[in-house]
C-alpha cells in the first residue's frame, strides 16, 4: 500500500495520465489530409479527384471545393472520397476538409498533373550539381522562370521494404528563386506544355539516381513474370551471400588498402586520375531491394488524379536489355492498374549516346513504344555526351516530351516522334527500310546518311551506304552483295543523322533479332 501522503500524488499523476491519454485520443481523431493535399497544390481537371487522409475511426469527414461538398466516414483511421470532375481554375482557390476539426488548404489551382519519375537524368535539377556538367544556359533559364502556375511536389528520396501511405512532401511554385531546384527535364517539359495549353501544371516529382526499373515496380507485379521472379530470386541470393562478402572484405582489408595507397601514389606521380578507394560491399537490404522506391515514392501518391507520366530511366538496367523488354512494360502496366487508368499517356526518354548505354536497352525501349498503347518515346541520339552519363542538354528532352504530350494527351494533330523502324524489304543487293513517323518527310542532317550497316546470312555486319528515296531508306554495300539484315546506330555511341523534316531524330534499330 502507498503511504497516505502519497495517495494525493498518485491520483494527481493518474489524472494527468488520463488527461494525456484523452488528449492523445483527441489528436488521433483530428482529420488530416495526405500531404499531397496541402497549400499550393494543383488538382487534375476533367476527371474524378480522389481526396484522402486520416481521422478517428467513424469520424465524418467533409470536403468542400469549387461548389462541391462531399462527405464520407473514416474507417480504420483512414478516409477517402472523390470530387466530381473539375474545370480549369487559374486563380487560387480554397479547399476545406472538416471533421472534429477543420483544415483549410489555400492557393489551390486546377489544371493538369504529371508524374515525373526515373533515375538521375530525371532527378537532375536545373541548378548546379557537381561533378555533373552544368545544364545548358541554366542561369538564364532560371532567371526567367516566373511561372507561378507551374508547381512541383517533391517526393523525398527513400526506399522501404513495404508500401507507406504518405511521403510528407510539399508543393512549390516555379519562380526564379525555386527553379534551380526543379527537375530540369520536368521544368522544360512543363514550360513548353504551359506555353501551348495555358492551364496550371502540377509535377509530382519522384526520381532517384542509379535506380533500376524493378525498384519502381510493386512486388506483386514482379512476381507475376519469370523475369521479375528472377529479380526477386537474385535479391534473396544477394542477401544470403552478403555475410560471406563482408567477411572476405574484412579479411583482406589491410592488403586492399595498401594496394590502394600504392596505386594512388603512382597516379599522383603520373598526374593521372586517382584510383577508386576500396570499401565494404553494399548491403543488398539497403541498396538492392526490389520495389523499394515503388513502396516509398509511388504507392503513397496513388491514386492522386493526374494526366500522365514522363519517365527518364534505363541506365541502371543497361546490360540487361532483353530482361528490360519485359520489366519496363510490366512497370507501366503495374502503374496503370493501380491508378485504375488503363491508358494514361506514358512518355519516356530513350537513352542518349554514352559509352555505358547498351544498344539492347535502347531496343527494349523502342519495342515498348511500338507495342504498348498510349506510350511515346523521345529519341536523344543527338543529345548525348560519350564520356558522361548525364548530358547537359535537357531543354530539348523536355520539349520533345511536351510534343508527345500534346499529341497523346491533348490529341493535337502534330508529329511528335522521330522516324521509328517499321519493316525492311530485301530488293536484290539492297535493303529498303520503311518507317513510321516520317512526318513531312525523311531528311539527312549535315551531309549523307550515316550509321547504317548490312549483313548477309552470316550476320557479319559491314558499314553501308544509304540514301532517302520516297520516304524510305535504301541501304547497300559492295561488301554485302546478298544482304539479309540491316542495322542503324547499333552501338553505345551511335553516329547517326536520319531525321524527319520536323527535326526529330530516328531511333536506332536492328533486324537481326532471330
């Protein structure tokens, strides 16, 4: 038993505890929107708009916006409702969410929302990021970036083993002060699109450098295909092998460091770049977990109403082109299924010339554009830097993505793609190549056509001469009198110059796929 003089203290503490618990219960009952629904947001026009968040179980939640009032009841601490399709609103408005408390979201616009995802070439901001090269003319681009109706929601970089509900991001309007932190490709895309459609544009930016496509795909989707199952099995094996690799590194660490010191001294004496310093192997649980960025950076923004996706990724899958032929369309299908929109436009960038980018990966991207509905591919054979995976020429990339958006999302009758391989016909000692997206006609930029090669049945390719005839390309070579196969730009750093008159470059291709 407590001494009598302690009972008062005991009951006081109990009272404080009860009050605390009651207060905690009250706080849990407070209605809170997902962080996507915060000041400065852009809502999607012309389609139902889901709004969601947390509240006390059984709490009635009401959302009021643009003359609509919609209510629902929270279940399990969560709620979601849908506003009916909204019309464009260029003037800031207020959205109210009420339950036991009221949350006011201000400065809300209605226009078009685009998800911007991928790896480092999408992630790269307009401003400097040493040691990457500066984005072309970035200071002038930023200084004139006064676009208050273009807004970016930054999804923090994170990888997690299971999906989460919220990313705790925020909306930022595009100004000369904020533009340097916008994704460069996203900025140029939005600017070009805004100049044509003149409606507010929201960018849901979710990208991480060095990430493969499987990191952006759900575990359920990966498990549905043999190629995805291989990825999951490889991860499990990496987990099993990791302790042995750590032990081996620790056992040989001293000699590795000594060799590094010797090599460094030699490099410094010869005025050469320093060697890479050895370090422990990466923990696969941190660096190689499939689905990690889907879980942390895509799942939480679903089902935010949006118009489509722009995507710049593939470098991390280079060398696995055949597998990418399945994994990339699988990710697109996964996202469309989870957004419950089977055909939203998915616009992506084909890898630029760089010594580490394989032609097989570009081929997988081309096949995706040719076979998956409502997709478009931006070709960048003229925008690469052979020795740098991060080319500084981001404005044309964003502008070409905007062209594709205008055609696919807004149904403008414009040419939005460079020539894409359609078929090849053997005609005597020549091969005649047909293309889609010839636009107003085919043209060779800065001289005769280059980049074509021919092979006979032996598949031994030789450089070939090519000429444009009636919107086809006729290819021949005196060293290949009986041609069977043709290639164009089939290497890591293609030197090519076939365009359509609209100024869009043709995609590399090959016909020797059997």
